């Protein structure tokens, strides 16, 4: 990929930004309703290939249609074969819709909807991981459907993340837009539980040209934005390989990953809707929309992997 570095500003890897930005409003009730539906017991943890996973597909498809996202190839559902960790799914499903912009350059917004299912009779509902990311993706889609973007925005609810980032790989192996046209992957995975009101944006170590845009994201009353969790020397605290954005990074497509630090409910049966922080989470989702709005206004966006 030939992406010219427009601007590099050196900040520390963990830096709080509280600059001015227009604060967009989202429908918090709809956001929470989406999380509650996707993390209900009836979906049985949304394991890839399961009936609960298919129920999640149906719900997300209906929300894409309600919002008015356009399908590629007349179909929001894009299937692929998934195999790993003792599970084979002949037709795993990524859900892909888009909002056309004035430019054919695209920003791909992702969140995985699968989780780990039922283990030893207990349902792992995955409210934070990652119903919260999917609901925020839906909120972003609704916002930009009402506020037409300059860049084409592609919204992808991914399957197979918990089985090795397979949905993201399938998307990039058969992309609906040419890979050189993808400017950035914005990935959301776990946005809704943090006692300190902290949301991390990971990836600017690899793509420092993104720092000026992140700098403009103003803190919200219940959420503030930090940079970090993206340096190789951090070991397990380096999130570069830990969610779907890694598949983009492997192909030299810049990414920013929004998420919270691990908490006691991570990959536990207690990751239920009742434990979501219902004041922090809407503000965290709004911060992501703020960043995307700021980035979309920059014309052209030029980024480069400098690491």
C-alpha cells in the first residue's frame, strides 16, 4: 500500500486528550436496547454456527435494514467457511452494509458479534464482548445515515473472531471494495465496562499520523479517551493482535481499535447486560463517533505504517 505520511506528532503512548470537538448525540436507549437483545440468554452466547448466532444475524440484519444501509451484491449477508478449535461452520456469516460517500475511499468500521456460547451448562452472553461493539457500530451507522459522510463508510458485523479472527480474514480475502481504497479500519471490541471511565484507542503507535485526529476528541462527562496498549514491549498488554483489526494491520491497512481494559467479567458467564456501565458506555460509544466524524472531515486522509 502506498500511503503518504501526512503528519506525525510524537505524544507519549498513554496520553489523555481533552481538546475541543463537537459532541454528537446518540440514542442511548436504542444503544442499550441493542446490547440487551444481543446478550439475551435466548441467543445462548452466539457461538459461530449455533442457532443463537443465527438469531444474532437476523437481529443485526433487521437493524441494518431499519437504519438504511446499502448491501453489496444485493445481500447484507456474506458467507465463508470457518474451521478451528474443533468447530467447522460451512456458512459462517459476515454482515456488511455501507453508506456511500462523495469519495470511493472507504473507512471500514468493524465489531464482531460472535461469542463463546455455552460451557459446562453456563451461558456466556458476551454483553461487553462484544454486543457492546456491535451496538456502537449500529449507533455509528444511524448517525452517519442522517449526516452524510464524505468517505464511503463500510459497516461490518464480523463472525468468527473468537475462533481466530476468521471473519475479518474472510472479509479481506474477498473484499467488497478494493483493498487500496480502504483508508482505515476502525474496530470496536468491548466498550461498556470500566470503573475508571477510560476508553482506549490502540494503534497510534503504529500509525502516528492518526494522533492529530484523536487529539481532537473531547472527553465526555462519563468517558475519556486514552492512547496505548499497542507497543511490542508491552507483551500481553499490546492489543495489536488481539482483535479483528490485526487482519487489517497484517495487510498494512491502518487501524484504530477502541476498547476497555480487561475486567472481572471478561470471558466469564457474568458478562451480562446487568453489569454494563450504562452511564459510561453511551459516552464511550459517542467518543468513537466523534473520532470518526473528525476523521471523515479531513480531505484527503493520508496515512502510513511507520513501524
